[in-house]
C-alpha cells in the first residue's frame, strides 16, 4: 500500500445463517478492498439481539489500515453487505452481515449517509467489548473518554459473552 494511511475500526456482526462463516467471509472481503489491510481482529462475542432482531448476534471488531477516505470505505463495506444478502432497513432487524465504521482516525464525520464515530458506540456493549480488546486507551473523538472507560460506564445491560469457535 502507498499513499495516505487511515486507521479505521469496523464492527462486524451476523445473526442469520452460519454466523461464523458469515463473519469470516466478511472479514476476508474487507481485507480484499483496494488499498485496505486488516491489521488486527478482536475475539468473537455472542450478544443478545437488539430491536426487532430475534437471533443472538456474533460480533467482533477489526482494525484496518486503508488508503480510502471514510465515505469510500463505507461504499465498499455496503457492497460486501449487499453481496452477502444484507437487506437495508431503518430498524434493527436480523441480518446476515452488518458492517459499521465505528471510528475513523480521530475524525468526526456527520453526513446524511455516514456518522463517525458511530452514534451508538457508547451505548453498545457488543462493540465496546471487542473494541476495548484492540484499543482500550483510544479516546472517543467527541466524548474524550477512553474506550475502556466507555465500556465501564455504558448503560447497555444486554448480555455479551465470549464465543469460542
């Protein structure tokens, strides 16, 4: 890779079909995005469903280094979701794969199609836990709190447990 290097943290989740196969396929596809390399992966966790989703999710976080800007990365992630059968919905429903940009460098982005840091990051134990494995001292760009502090103070009481494949 040449050019500008951006560091992004991507939440990966699946609760339909073979969740582990879906997760692995998505992470492999992320590594195939032009100018993008998966540098680290968290452990995997099972989490209680949110919203109208019924099945438990398999969740993790990957750290990537990419030459792409955030909007370009989002488009590539949405292509992966679509190729894996993801149906976009405004509500939290079951899905084969869900890919969210949680953080992108220390940037704050607020457009119609992309919000970084992810607005629900402080409220979701299922992403805070794996993210804290990778970057516990990383600070939320808007709140100024470390990821490990956000994990301790989150009000999310949904169950999240370590998953051993």
